[in-house]
C-alpha cells in the first residue's frame, strides 16, 4: 500500500466524523432556511413548504434584525480592541523578567475562561446591582451618582462588554504569551545596548514580530464576539428595551421561543455571511499592510 492510500486510511475516520457532525447539520440548516419550517411542521412534516428566499427577504425588512445587528457590531467594535489591549497588556506584564509568581498569576487570570458563564453572571449581577452592588457603592463613596447598569439601555451593553472582556481575555493572553516567548531575546539585548527605551522596543521589535499572532487573535476574537449570546441571555435576557439583543440571541428567540426554525436558520446564515465578509476584509487589509511594510 502506498503512502497516499495510508494517509487517506488514517484520515477517513476524521472525515466521516466531520461530515456527519459538521457538514450535514450545516447543509440541513441551509435547506431549512429556504422553508417555512415551524411548530406545525414539527408535528407533521407535510406542512413544510419551500419559500425560497422569503425568510431572508423578510428578515432584512425587520427593524429588530437591524437593531440586533447594530448591537452586535457595537459589541464587536468596542469589545474586540478592548479585549486585545487587556490581553496583550497582561501578557507583557507576565512575560517581563521582573514578573514574580508567574504561574500563580497565569492561572488566576486564565480562571475566568474555564468558569461557567452562569456562575460568573451571578457574581456580576450582584456587583452591578443598582441598590446593593459594590460598583455603585464605590461611585457613591467617590461622590458620584449611582448608575442603573443593567436597567438603563445606555449602560446595559457597556456592562456586558466589560463582563465579556473580563471573562475571555485570559484565553488571548495565553496565545500572546506564546508569541512573545518566540521572539529572540538577542533582539532585546541588542536594542538595550543601542539605548532603546522599553517603549521603542515594544514599537519596533515586539509589535512587528507579534503581527501574525495579533492577526490570528483578532480573527478569533471577532468571530467569537460576533456570536454574542450567553452574556446577554444570562445577565439581561436581551433587555432593557431589547438593547442587548444580539443576532445570535435573535436566532435563538426565533428558533426556540417561537419555533420558526426556517427563519432562525436564515438568521444564522446571514450572520455567517457577515462574519465571513469581516474576516476576509481583515485578511485583505493585513496582507496589504505586510506588503507596504516590506516595500518600506
């Protein structure tokens, strides 16, 4: 048996699993998005009708969809840069030669990632409680007025962004630390001998050599933040006044509250198209930036 056949023999089990548990569900959801599959169809499959692009057309004419898309875009636009800055800052501090007890802090900062959202949400609902929360108690101690963090439509999404950043930054921090440790120490030693300050070392050594890691983390974070669901579901339930309803929350609402599975599938594929377009744009801009850096 030649090497190519042996390779396919080892790959076949994995391809079967991927086909059954990934490809088939995706194709099934795509087919559902072209039907009016709902509660009546669940009771009797003969009630399913092919509606073509009607679900997509109807979705684009619903104000709640555009509001959910706007909330998701707001979450991504603010949350992704904030999460990356916090993650990179924590990684730089832990990677510093002056850092002490690295293993303890690395574990402590990564702990929120492996803690369930529901358990953490209970703590955060207490921290941001209007009457009894520690955050408002701190504001009052500073002489400021308390804020209705989870009941005011203007403050609900920023509170969820803070929660999501705190919950997820440890994952990116580990990736950044791996990228930082791959940078040769000789470069920093040569820079210090030339009198480069820490800021110039960060700007001219760390960030350029960390660019592939930054791109990968940015793509992963954008993809993850576009799938905003658990945080608003367990903290605000989409409120107040639907100010924290995301696209994925809308899909859940359509599919599992109103049982409009055809419409919910359409929401899922519209979100996929948006995520694919944003990721492709990021890759294109990154390649252009690399070409300009090589020509400079």
